[in-house]
C-alpha cells in the first residue's frame, strides 16, 4: 500500500528553511492558480497515472438534434467548451466550442470527489467498511479521538481547520495541487475546537484527500486502482483518463484536483450515477447520493455558507440543486468541479447534462441548466 510517511524532524527542518524556499513555494502556488484560472485542458506537464479505458464502453448515440448558431453563441458567451445533453441514453445534442472536441482531456477538479465517494459506497457494500458511521481512525490512527466518521467526510462536515482558497499561491489548497509532500495536512490534522464534526458544511479538497488515503488503507491499494475497479470500469469509460500525482517515490494522487477525462466520459459518469451505480452501492447510500429525489441529503440555509442558498445542497459526494423547468420546480443531483465542469441528472425528465467550461456560467449554474434543458426538451417536441 502507498502511504505517506510522517516527517517529524523533516518538518522542523522545513520550518527553519521557510525563508530560503518561500519564493519557490509562491512560484509553485502561482502555477497552480494559473492552471485553475486560465486552463483546464490536459497539458502533460508533471507526473500522472492512468485510469485505463474499459474494454466495453457505454455506447454513445448520434445526436438527435443539431446545434444551432444561436446555441453555439449561447455556449460561447457562457465559456462552455463542451456540452452533452441526453434523455435516457439517447443523446439530444452534443456541441463543442473553441479547440475542444470529443477527445479533449479536461480537468474535472472536484468531480473526482464524487468518484471517491462512490468507491466508499462500494467498500461499504462489500463489507470493507462497516457503515458510513464507522470511525476514520480505524484506518488512519492519527484521527483517534476526533470522532470523525466516513459520514462526516462524505458530507464535507469535518471540523478541520481548512478553507478552499485556490486563488492564493501560498494556501493549503495550492499545496495540495503543487507540493510533492503535503502529508502533514492529511496526517497531522488541525481541528477547530469551537465546533464538532457534522456542525458545518465546507467543501474541501483536503477532505477529498483524506477520504482517498483512508480508502487506500482500506484496500491496501493506490486510489487510482480503486477508482478504476469500482467506478471507471463499471461506468464503461471509452478513453483512458489521466490523474495528477506527486513526483517522487510515493506518486500520491491529488484526490481533489488533476483528474482529466473527456466530455463523453463525463457524460458516461452521469449515466452511471443515474443507472448502474445501484449495483456498486447499497440503497441507503444511493439515497444519500441522490438527495431530494430520494428524500435524503441536506439542503443549506443561507447562513451555512456564503456561497450557497436553500436551493443547493450536498449529500454523499454529490451536489443537489432545485430550479424551475417547464413551469415547475425540479430537483437534480450530480457532480460539480471548480470551474464550470458539471454532471447533472434530472430524474423528472430522465435527462443527463455534462458541461465542460472555463468558469461557471455568468448567470449561475441553475439558470444555465434551466436554459439548456428547456432547449433540449423543445427539440424533443
């Protein structure tokens, strides 16, 4: 199993050398920030591991409707580089802008968290983890006494001091994206004594990293092999994906960042979440992933997060959203990345939407979903 080592004396030495290496850390962090802000396509720099293509990919049908010039303009104005919408397994339309096409590998960012959470569900179903309420300390002893469970990680509610700040070149987030040793963030957790696990939602790439490394301990295998077996092959991906790892001997996958896949395979992930995932996780776990559709999950009050309203929520590694469609309020669930990357299922219409974008749409994701799905439903007549 690949586990990051503790660094007692090394951390002391690192602290004493902060002044000498500070400029290099800032430079690395700025590189991470630039990649987040200006580019999402696979660039090939750094170290990567591969999620191999399936031997029997999920079929992808010819689009039922053409993409009009007006739709292309709408997508371009919203910084969308790829969009796929289907009803059931029938693709209504598929569109690309700029240099993006069906083979472009695109950074999924936080969508990798949904895949990791699905693998947790598979481990529970297989008996490798007893339940979502099992303590993390059974697999990562350094969390002993914290009270943290898999449920807290799955719902992004651990009481760990961390804020998602990818724009800062010297933040913990930038370290997760660039450093070749961020083991102290995972294995020397800094808890907030003023709160308890489960009190507050805060999306966190660090939480994704903790889940990934705890899963590695459960399976005694690297996270990319776990995801390949429990998610990538079952969703029947067409092309190989790339996942950024640290350089050096450990090659630890950056769990909350740096997983690259194609837009069609992102759509396949959406269809997997809508259909075949029920074979990988048990019904209770699935209900927590599907949120409002299954009467589970948690929606947010405005006071719980400065970024979210009561129409948004979060479950076991998935986001929920409510928005008007065809004159009624509908619920959707899926996965969302840092930029405009989105996989969304709307069960009321059996529709799946996959979006690759530079940044979130100008008017917000919910309004964008509404516009695109209404256009698709109109195409269907």
